[in-house]
């Protein structure tokens, strides 16, 4: 197994998988599972990577367990990641929800296998700028455009899903206020 570990370590050192996708709603860059696979394929040499999914029921929720495996034909190393299926997602049928969840789980299984970190830590960049109070800014937005700009910055500022959910609730509430004001409804 030592040879495989050395080869994998070499790939981990050389791999450059830039964030080539842009979320136009949130205004942030990200990398997809496909981006990672395109970047790693030229580095594999005589090795292969496979990714498999397994549906796992936990309580009443379905999770996709993705396992990424690298092998040299004799030995292998694997990592797994889980992603929970949404009960529903606007504009998607059930198969699309499962596919989206699978892609997410596969991306994070590859991240673990290839040592890709999608999170920014406290040492990243210049932290001398004071923290913005996005919740306060969203509540005090002066126009719908101002609200959208603040929300985009707030969304981009965190990877914490709970915080994003809070920002989305504030955004939705204020958007209703602006819409009501424009239509003259009470």
C-alpha cells in the first residue's frame, strides 16, 4: 500500500482544481465534481478513480453516501461523504433532487480523497476589515436593489447553511415589504 499512498500524496501536491463555476444568485465561485475530475485525470497515470453512491435511510430522511476510491489495480484508498436529500426543491423533480444531492456528496468525497479544502479559514486573506452585520443591513435596506446587493454579499460571506438560512429569511421578509410598498397594499 505504501506505493499507492506515495502516488496519491504526489497527486494531492500537484492537483490544481480552481473554482471555475459561478453562482450568479449568490455571487460566489465554486468547483463542481466535474471540475475536480477534469483536473485530476491527467495526474492519475496508471491509477483509476471511481465514485459510487449508496442511498442510506436515517430516520425518515434519505442521505446519499458517495465513496471515492483511488486504486492502482492492487490496492485502494477510499473516502466517503454524505449529503441529505431535500424533501423538495423548487423547479426540480425527485430524480433531479437525488442527482443534485449525489453530485454534492461526490464532490465532498473527492475533496476528502484529494485533500481539497473548500472552506476559508481564519488565516485566509486580510481579516483587518471589521465584520459586517449583514442581518442589520438586510433589515435596514433602503431599496430592493440595495437589499439584493446586501443579500449577495451576505450569502458569499459564509458557508454555514444555518446562517445562510437566516439571511434568506430576512431577505424574503424585506422583499415582501418592498413589493407591498410598490403595489400600495397594506
